[in-house]
C-alpha cells in the first residue's frame, strides 16, 4: 500500500505527491494542445496531395523499376535519389516531432506511485 503522506488521490488515480507538486509549478499543459495541432499537421501533410504517402508510393514505383526491372510507373521528372532524400527528410522531421512529444509527455509518467 502506498503511504498517504507521499501520495495524493485525484480523479485520475493515486499520484506521487512530490511529482505532482513539482509539475503543478513547472508543467505547461497547453503544450499538449499544441502537440494535437502538430499531429493534425503531420497527418495532413502525410496524407495530402504530394504528402509522404504519395512520395513513398512514387519512391516504391521508381525503386521497383530500378531494382526489380519493373516497367516505369510514372514520369521520370525527378530522380530516385532526390525523391529518397525528400522522403527521408520528411521522415526525420516527423521523428523529431515525435521525440519532442515524448519529452513533453514523459514528466507525466513521474506521477506514477511506486510501491
């Protein structure tokens, strides 16, 4: 059982009192709403016209033609390496955004009561 002196019962469970006190004076919950807005942009960019999904499909067609000898499936206006660079750049940017979200959310994990 957890010590009532070191924990606090909230509507969302029993939390570590010291961590809650620290977060109440330092944690900016509005950043979570900004993460939601960023998520909307990431998903929109990924699924939109010429978004990451389209880029990956074009990249597959090009790689399939070059690596597997398949027939051309689109225009040859862009090069395979250029498109691969575009895809990896977008993916790296998305990864960086996701890593920022992890850093944002991790402090809330400290509220977990340890036995």
